[in-house]
C-alpha cells in the first residue's frame, strides 16, 4: 500500500470537470485508489464519492493506492491534484 499527502492546487478546486478527469485518471489503474480529507475516505473511481469530498484549492488530501500499480497511481493523482499534470 502506498500513501501520499498532497495539497489541491487546482485554480478552481475540484469542480465537476476536474472531478470527472480525476475519476477517469484513477480508473486507469488496477489498484484500489482512495482519497481522504478531513476524516472522510472515498473511492477515487467513484464520481459521486469524489463530489462528496468538496475539495477546494488549498485542501490537504491523502491519496492511497493498493495494488500492482499503486506507485504509478499515487504519483499520477498527486501530480494532477497539485496542478503539475494536465491529464
């Protein structure tokens, strides 16, 4: 299992479109992928779960992945949330 904490640095936080992109990105990986913020943990492959987090710019989030491609999954999602990768 791999865990990494990052800060959301997207211009408008996680609105509908960035959430959809994040869910698509997480779904590329075979690993189980979760995001956790303020004590709430959701499946990163679930658009409804992701929307329920209500993450804004500056929010701290823990990315957790468990599986064969867990390292790639965490790195990719962390890059997206930090605004470094445009997927």
